[in-house]
DNA sequence: CAGGATCCCAAACGATACTG
DNA sequence: CAGTATCGTTTGGGATCCTG
C-alpha cells in the first residue's frame, strides 16, 4: 500500500521530529480538539439545527453545565460554531454550525456510521481480550 | 434536515438518559477510545504496514515508551491490532492491523483528509478568536 | 436563561529506572 | 528489544455556589 505510506509520511512523520513542527501537524491540530468527551456529541446535535444553551443541556442530560459551556467555547474558537446573543430579558443565546462546522460534521459522518455498524464487534473484542488476560 | 434529526436521536439521545444505556452508545463506545492523544497516530502508522515496537517509536519520536505500550494494548483490546511475538533473542514483536482495524482506518480517512484540507482555516479561526477575546 | 468562579477528584500523560 | 513498575505532573471533568 504505497498510498498509505505516502499518507502517513505526509500527515504525520514530517511533523513528528523536534522543533515547532508538531503544532503544524494537520491531524493533531484537528483530532486533538474533537477527541474531547463532548465535542462530537454537541457537534452532532448542532448538525441537526441551531440550539439554545438550555436545549442542548436537555439533549445531552449527562453533561455538566460547566463542560457544555467549555465545549461550546472550543467549538466557537475553532470556527465550527457561531454564538449569537439575543439581548432579551432573560437573555437567550443560540448556537449554530458554521460552514466549516458543517463540513467537519460531514467528514465525521463516515466515522459515526462505522461506529454504529461495528461497536458490537468492538465490545466483543474487549470482552474476549479481558477474558484471555484474566 | 430531518435526516440529521433522525441520526442524532438514533445515535445519541436514546443513550443519554439515566440507566445503563450510556455504555451502549455506539458513538461513545468507539469515539472515546480513539480520542486519545496517540491512538489515531499509531493506527495511521499501522495502516501502512506492520511495524515492530521500536520502529513505531522512531516513527512517532515524541511518544513515550509507556504510552506507546499502552496505546498498542488498547488497540489490541478493541480488536484493531494484532500483536505477534517472535521468540527470538532478543525478542521481536510485530503489530499489524486486523480487518476491523483496517476498516476503522478506512472510516477515519475522511476525517484525516478533512483535517489536512482545513487545518489552516481552523488555526486561523483560533487566532482570530483569541485576538477578539484579548 | 446563560453562564462565571471556585474547589476538588480522577484519569491521562510524561520521566525515569529496572528487567527477561 | 520490548517491555514493566513507580512516581509525579498535568489536564479533563464534575459539583456547587453565585450573578447580570
């Protein structure tokens, strides 16, 4: 698979040495930030339609408000989400995906589909591994 | 986008409530484990061809030997990688992707390509955000 | 309603030393 | 060579209280 060799060299190895190259690795730049516990979930929620803060809390009941705030800030900072404040009383804040966020979501869909199709195999592999190493 | 609504409801919401449903969420089961700092990198390396422990260390110079061991164990446990010990002296151990690992890698490729194509936009978004909130 | 501030814990990660 | 063991640090994340 010469293709894959090229892929790896291009995507990783060139940035793995010493010096300031690490921050310029595309894979790390992007993956590191969607690896959080909640990022993909919120991204997935917002891919549906814009939501307000409280609505997101209800959609993902087991997220703390602290982490919801922080996850939304991160998504905003990376250019994936747009935050709009409506100066009503009490205030209301809407979050929606940007074009960049929508395109990231589209790229993520393949992985989400894979997860849905194969997670049982993964769970079984874990069970089997744990049994062998008991 | 009714499609996305369906996707979200199916993939997340049903598992987000109370009870033991969370461990059965496909998205979390898979994403949580490839969200580590090194998993995708090692997966990417092994997608090229089988490697030995020391070769992987050299390919990803900034990984500690402790984390390389642990990442490889996790990949093995999830059924993505196969570990083969050759009882030579000194011993030599080869890691290669399983079918499951290769199919996960294929599903991941879309995201890796996206990262490569868009990471400059992400970096710029971050810079701009940090400037606005200085 | 949508957070900010603070405290605290657990997990992830890194560095170093040692071994079959 | 390919690990294991131990330690210390750093980060991620949860709980709680407070506010415009």
